[in-house]
């Protein structure tokens, strides 16, 4: 029997993210999957401090929180359903906090890479024109863990649970959950002019190419009488940025390589910061921070 994990990125009980995760899990249960749920905002997750110990030293993360448990739980599942709300044009902060800690996963350079497994990603938002960049970030997150999104959607519903009134979407999520439990990896195609990898619809212009800022997939732009068309480069599979393979390559070729380079420059950096150390400016702290330790 396959195990399917549902991750809710919203603190709202019975909010739209929870309803849609449950609906996909319900589809998976019809297929005999063992299902479980977790709510990200109830976990104890600390922000990454950028110490780089997990990558450059290959040592465990020094933060004592639930992140290691979360990583192990995500890696142990056969299928994943992730839904999170849009807060001010991006995913709720807890999702970014998890993304920020991904050096812990990608820094495990000596470990076997996970097999591809299916995922469903759902961004919830109140207003179509304010949906921002939530869905591409959710696709990046599941991709980093070796999951391939088989269905990705932005669900528009402002009030908690209001998405239950969208019968077509509820049916879509249930069907997607069923396919997930069957281990299907084929993906619902993205709409025209949407990045097929991460579903971003924002692009940067590099020379004559349009490049997805989230996953790096590029496209050429064609102007027709009837509008514009983006032709995306063919899927480069494991070369994509948000795959365990792509991230490992980035770790080895760039992140780890910055270590010796930085060490060779350290003295010069210290010398150049001397005038900044002698400034009059003082750190401000709120009264509530009295007694709190840590460098400022
Ligand atoms: C603090 C906050 C910020 C929000 N920002 C956006 C936004 O930028 N764009 C948008 O479309 N909806 C925004 N919304 C609406 C939520 O994304 C929407 O209600 C969503 O369905 C909530 O999902 P949930 O019920 O799973 O929490 C915001 C809601 C809150 C509470």
C-alpha cells in the first residue's frame, strides 16, 4: 500500500488549503493509500542562519527544531499533496522558511538521490489577479525532495472553506489524488505561456530569451497577429534547477566551491570592513528582547 502525505501550509483550520489537501487524500484513500496530514504552522521551525555547516562541513544542522523530522517525513512518503495560501503575492512565510532550510537536503551529497514520486501542489488565493508567485514556489519545494507535480493548480477562494463550492475543482483534486496513489507520474499540461516546469507566469528577459526566474527554464518569444507565444526549450529533466540532481550539481559546482574561494579572500574582507565597524550607529532592539542573546 502506498503512503500519501498531505501538507497544509495554512494555519486556518478547515481553510481552503486543508479542504483541498483532504480532498486529494480522499481520492488516494479510494485507491487504498495510507494517508496522513501535517500542518506546517504548528511545527517548530527556525529560520536558517546561513552558517553553511550542513553543506560545507557536511555536519547536522545546529538548529534544534522539527526540520529534520519534517525532511524525513517528506522523504518517507510515496506521494505528496502540498497546499498553501498566498499571502501578499507569495506563499505564506512558513513555506519560504522550509525552502530556506533546503541546504539540509541538498547538502547530503554522499547520499542516494530519491526516486521520482508524484505530488499535487495547490496554491490558494483570494483573487486571480493577486495570485502572485505561490504555485511556482510550491513546485520548487516538492521538486527539491524528488517529487514530480502531476497536477498543480491555483484555487481562488477568499473565505475559509469556500473552495468547497467549486465542484469542478473538488472533483479535479479527488481524481488527482487517485492518480497519485496509483503512482502515476504523467502531468496535467500547463496552459499556454506558463512555465511547464514550475507553472510560473513571470519571466525575466535575458537577451532574446524569456527565462523562468524560479526554475530557470527558458523560452523563445514569437509575436503573431493574434498575440504572443512562448516556445519553451525541451524538458531537460534532471538538469532542472529544482530537482535533487539539479540542486546537487549546484551544490558541488558552485556552493561548495565558494568555501575555499571565500577563505582566500577573508583577510581582505576583514580589512575592508574596518571603517564600517567604527561607525557610530547602534543596533536598536525592542524592550521585549531584554536578556535575549545572539549577535546583532
Ligand atoms: C495575510 C493575508 C494575505 C493575503 N494575501 C493575498 C494575496 O496577496 N493574494 C491573494 O490572491 N490572496 C491573498 N490572501 C487571501 C488568501 O490567499 C485566501 O483567502 C486563501 O484562500 C487562504 O487559504 P487558506 O484558507 O488555506 O488559509 C491573503 C490572506 C491573508 C490572510
